[in-house]
C-alpha cells in the first residue's frame, strides 16, 4: 500500500518515520579534510533578510568577542551581500536556508562536503526557530562547543515538521542552552522576542550579561539621510496573507498626499514587479498622483534606497526591519500570526506598528477567518493619526 492510500494518521506516522531515518543517516559529522581551516568561532545565521537584520548587532557583539578575522559567518545567499557590506573582514560560508526533506539528501551531501574544510573552537547559533536542516548543519560544524538556544514557544509549531529532538539525542554533539523554562516575556520599550533571545544566547555563551540597548540593530555601512525624499511603499511580504490590504494602503497614501506632493515609490523584490505595476495603476485610478515603481535593486542598493526615503509604509517584511534599523519614519501594518516574535520593535517614536488585536494572536498564520482580520481590520482612524505623526517626525529628522 502506498503512503497516499494509508489512513491519514498512519500516513503521518510513516512520513515522520521516513524523515527520521533520513536525518539520522545524515547526522554524523563529515570526516575533516587534512587542510581544515580553523576559526575561533562560527556564527550561524542562515536566514532570510528581515531576521538577519534583527541579528546585526548580535553578530557585531559576537565578532567583537571572537575577533572579526578569526570568525566564520555562516549565512544564506539571500543575505550574503549585506553580510559582506556590514562585516567585510569576516569570512563567510554560504548555505541554503530551510531545506525541506524532499531536497535534504542532495543538499545535505553538498553541505557536508563544504564543511569538511572548516573547524571551529565554538559555534554560536543565532537562529532560534530551527528546521531539521539547521540541526544537521550545526552537527556537521566541527566545534568543541556549540551554543544553541531552544525557543520553547516555537517547539509546538515545529513538532510536526521536524525530527530534530530525536536527532540531537543520537549525538549531534550539541550543547543546548535552556530558554528559561518557558516563553520569554516581551518588556515595553520597543523590543521583540527575537532580540531577547539573541541577548540570552549571547549572555550564556559569553558567561556575561549583554545589555539590551546594545542589541538594537543598526547599520555601520549605511547612513540614513536627514529628511530624505519620497514616500517608500513596500506593500508585499513573504506570504500573501501578510500583504498590505489595498484599502488601508489607499487610506494612508491619501492622507500623506494631503501633506506632501513627494513621489510615492513602490518597492518590491524579484518577481514582484508585475504586481507592483498593477498596483500602481489601481492607486492612480483611485486618484493618487505621482505613483511610480522603483526598479528592483540588489539588496545593498535597496538598503541605501530605504535610507533615502522620507517616510516608509510597509507590512511585516524585510523593508520594515531595514527601515527601523535605519530609524526612518515608518508605518508598519502587522497581523498577529507571529506578533511579538519578530516585531514590533522600535529604534524611536519614528516607527509605528499597527495591528488589530484578537484573541487568536500567535496562530502562525493558520487563520480561522476568511481573511486575516488582525490585518484587514486595522482601524482607519489609527492609520490617519499614525500618518500625521510620522510626517511631523519626517520634518524634524
């Protein structure tokens, strides 16, 4: 009988057994190459752009402790240009992020071949919500000690997708740090849980307290302009459910148009230009003037573009984290799927994150409604007030 013909519960159990066998077979670390390159530490942050931006200051603190030229930065191809710009003296190893089980063997064999050439005294993991792929790579990195923080609030979400609790039990040589026995509370003052987890990981790895203020992300290679020019709009996120509701975007832009004639510049990534052009046509048809689509730039060019914007309107996306790290006047419309985990956070009162609070926050975007009411239900008067406040901030920058 094929997996497709098994009862649902049996099919899940069989798939999980196959995944477990696969990860167990790949778990042993590779044999070291005779010319192994040794580093004092490897900093593991194989992640997407927004998460990497949140870790900028944590990485900087780790490099100050271990030495920029004596460390290895393990990153994804999505963020490698940014890592090269911000940490030019640190060697980088590029690995794919979040490889699923269907591609695990092929990608795993390729990564293990790469990792034969590297050995480290310590590994510091700054990715706290991990897939099997991350657990395998951490086991393949040769190190005397590996500092790994388990984010207990995400374990339920990943339980059905991962086998790594069993994997680490078989000997991935990981020295795990406990995350305090429960969810990390988010204090007031512009912090999100991800920044608090970075603080805990660094504090325990360094056996020294790390100040929260030192973990607020910032760029060293890009300087934000004064008042800047243009209204930068990044309406799309990593998943359609988190995209900016067009009705609310129109509300915000119409209010801004009453205050300024500066151009409205739509931003997007690879593959989004067609959607942006269609959105520009609809906004223009709705009475807005000066709407244009910016050409897609490399990541480092996009960071500089955000630094030049007078006001940024976006959703929970890489643009939100880049703009906040640059302390630009920014309005973020955010839903509740992961509320508190990666946002909201602030550098100053120039960042405003709005949401429609519901009892179902923390659903990991498994929405029980026909549309994400936590996002689409944000009150228009709140948006109008936020736009007015941001415009004042932009004039005083």
